[in-house]
C-alpha cells in the first residue's frame, strides 16, 4: 500500500511538472516575446540651436540637438549653466540666462544638460522657450572634471576656458546673473 501511495504522489508531481513545462513551452513562442517589455527605442532629439565649436573648459561634449560650429567655446567669456530637464529651479532660471545671452552677444551663454535623456532635455528647452545652445553630458563628465557640486543648476563662468567662478544656486533674474558675471570678470 505504501508503494502505491508513493507511486501516486510521484506520478502526480511528474504530471504537474510536465504540465508546467508544457504551458511554458506553449507560451515560449511568439506570445512570450510579445509579453516581454520591448526595448525602448531611442527617442529622436528635437532640433536645437548649434553650439560653439571645441571643448567646454577642456571637456569634449556633443551638441544637444544641433551641431558644433562657429566660435570656440573656450575662447573669450563663457557663461555655462549646468541643468537637467527634470529640474524645477532650472525651468525658472533658464529664461533669465536666455535673456542674458541676448543682451550680451560678447559672452557665450551656453547650457550643459546633465542627464542621459537628450530628447527630454531638448524638448524641455523648447517647452520653456529657451534658445540657448546646450551641450549633452550623459555621464556628468563636465561636472566631474571641474569638481562641481552634484546639484543643478550650477553656473560656471569661464575666461578663455579657465574657470573663474562657480555659482551653485538658481538665479532669479537676468540682472543677478549679469552682476555675478561682471564681478567674476573684475576679480
């Protein structure tokens, strides 16, 4: 009798295993592939203004939604704002930087998008109506090379590619940015 019960239990376990394997095999075809989440296709980056050519403070970066052309980024005065598409203080500050760029054509006012998602970054700038050229920094090499704090926004003022001031704060007006840049240039 024990052998009969033991045999029945083993047979029931085998039937259950075969049933699970059989169902898995049936689902292992096209249905299983459709059920798995598809690899996210890379999003197309919206068109943006072209960036200055060359490096930014010695760091090689790709232009976000544009091409690198014209005056070199490391020549003259550059006001570089490190921002991210998800950053609310950046959303408030970037229009002020855009205003500074328009009123000071002798300064190169540019952005560095510190996030992997270039498409969201370019769409963000388009959404807030900011025409600043921006570079894409998916691995934070700019902030890491310059030893910047791990927060955004951060504004870096450069003269001929050399950092003369770092401001780890959100600016609330174009006048505030202009004052900070002029003080850095005078110092």
